[in-house]
């Protein structure tokens, strides 16, 4: 019998705003804050710096030049920013949820019985095991659909179905056993260089392969804009001080904001620029010095030709839907980036082939085109090196 204290009514715990609420408010307030800051900065630059400090004191050429350069930089920065926002809305670069994840979301919305005990195996709350030809999750109860299939069985069927997109590839990233990387939360295979993100419900969007180019352009133009404001404001403030004039409060505040935003913009652009030249995503860059990758490589006679009585000097595997195809499971050395094509090719893979593509936020990055037959992304010399090391010649 439970203690009486446990039967007493309890005050419901206070809950903070949901992630969706925060995201909705952020989507409204952040652009308004940006608009307010830009409007105020434009007033100070054009009204205080260009007109009052230059044009009205006879320096018409300098005043007009400041207004012209500021407007051009502001326009290019705004266009790049709008390109990012529209791309996030139209083509955010996300991988669709698998059937298992979609079913789980529908069960939650309908208030049905959810699989309460299912956890990611790496979290230590349960392991997937095979018993009697069926896949279960530990000893807990499982959700069954109209056809009597458990959630794990449906997920397993979905895995086999979605595995077909990897089979035509000659090289792709895999786990130790040779299977493509699987996301339990999304119930889907992860294409090469895809990473699970839990912040999509909290922010307006993420920088993905579809927006990386525009983000680089935005941070570059933003750096030029804030640096221009900082330099002009600092020069005119110093001149006013040397001439014994009173310091304008707006100009003083703009100097502080200009310095802060310049440091912020330079830091973001520098980091993004570095990752682009090295052909790294944000997640890959975090552990670039020690990262290793398992690669599933199609064995072809041109690479590894052996006699019938010989054994391959590496582990091999096969996949459903690819009869007769044999794949080698290889691993890169720590710190090697299999997608590093060289500095110039890395840059062009994101920014485009021509200088016009580099400066105009119009076309998508070439790396968003996944029509290649050999791999999801173009691999560099690391893959060939791994293949030579695996065969010994």
C-alpha cells in the first residue's frame, strides 16, 4: 500500500515556453531587432557622419562617397541575407524522416500508446536484439500496427527499403560492419556528411549545403560593412576631438557597436572560410585532427584483382539489392579528410566555378548536385591512398 503522502494532490510543475513558441517568437523578434539596428546605423552614417560632418562642412565628395559605399555594402549584405532566409524556407537541405519516426510522431499527436521504453542503444537504456526471426527492443512491450508488425520490424523493413539508394554508389561512409550510418531519431540512413540536428525546432534554420555559399557571402559583405562603418566613424570622431568639438553620443555608441559587430563578423567569416578551403562541415571540423571514417568501397577488377584461391586482405560485405557486388570495408587514417580536393577545388565546390558565382548570391553550390554515380560527394586522394594501402600495391 502506497504511503498517504503519495496520494496527496500535487501542484503541477511550472513549465517554460515550448521550443515551438521560442522559435515562433524568434522568427518575429530577431528580424525586427536587425531591422531596428540597421535603421539606426543608417541614420547615424548618412545623417550624422556623411551629411553633418562632411557635406555641410564643404566636403561634398567625401560625403557622397561615404553614402554611396555604405548603400552598396548594405544592399549586398541585405541581398545575401534574404537569399539565406528564402533558401531556408524553400530548400533547407534536410533529409526526410523515415516511416518509423513519422509513425512515432503521429502516435504522439493522436495520444496513442507510445513505445515508452525505446531508447537509442548508445544511451545505455536498451539494446536491439533478434529473437525468433523478429527484431525487438529489449524485454519491453512494443507497439503493433494493423498488420501485427512491431515498430522495430517496420523500422527494419524501412531500413532495407531505403538502403537501395546507397547500393549504386561505389564509395560511401559506413559503420564498422559496413552499413551506412543510421539515425535512430529520424529513422533514416544518413547520406554522407549528414548530421543529426536537434536545434531545428529552436532556431529559424541551419546553415546546410544549400545555404553555405550564401552564408559565406553574407558574412563577407557584413564584415566589409561593419569594418567600413567602424573606420569612417573612428576617423570622424577623432577629427572632432582634435578640433575641440563635442562628441556626438550616437557616433560614440556606433563606434562601440561597430567594433563589436566587426569582431563578430570577422570571426564567423574567418571560421567559415577556413572550413570551406578544407572542405569540412562544422561537425567534421570539431574533431578534424583525430577523425577516422569507415568507407564501403566497391571492389572492381581494376582496383583489386585476385585469384579464386586468394582471400581479400580486408573485410568485405554485400548488400540487398546488389547481387554479385562485393564491397570492401576500409578505414582512413586519423586526421585524413576523404573529401579534401585541394584548396581551389574545395572553394569551387561550394562557391562555384566563376568569379560571378563567388560574389553573386544567385546559384546554388555545385556540391548540392548529387547526380554522381560513384559517390554522394567527390572524394579526394585519401580514398585512393586507403585503397592502395589495403591491397599493398
